[in-house]
C-alpha cells in the first residue's frame, strides 16, 4: 500500500466517527461523555492523530447506536460484505 492509500486508511475511523457524530447532532464532548472517554480522545481519533483500538472504537460507536462489523473477503474479489439485519 502506497503512502496516499495509507493516509486514507489511517483516517478512516476518524472520518466515519465524525460523520456519524455530526449526523446525530452531537458535539465531541457529548459523545465523549456518553462513551466514557475524554473529549480529547474523540478529537484525536477524528483528526487522525490517534488510531483507536477496536474495543475503543466499538465502545464509541455503541454510544451513538452503531455496531462495528468487520467483513473479511479475498483481496481480489469485488463482492461486498453481505448485510444481516
């Protein structure tokens, strides 16, 4: 993976988190309080300065009623992950 793709991947969690938080009309502080983390933690994740662990990301996403799901597929396949509702 080249440096450009690496930078995009590094900021993926932060971008997803920011969009979800804004969609719910929450401030970073409100999300932090609900998730039980410092506001600075949310800010660092959203800015890409911190890569959250999976358990931390799952906890923060759960605070805004989202569930993290990971789907593994073969690298060369174009099929998307199936949704289970």
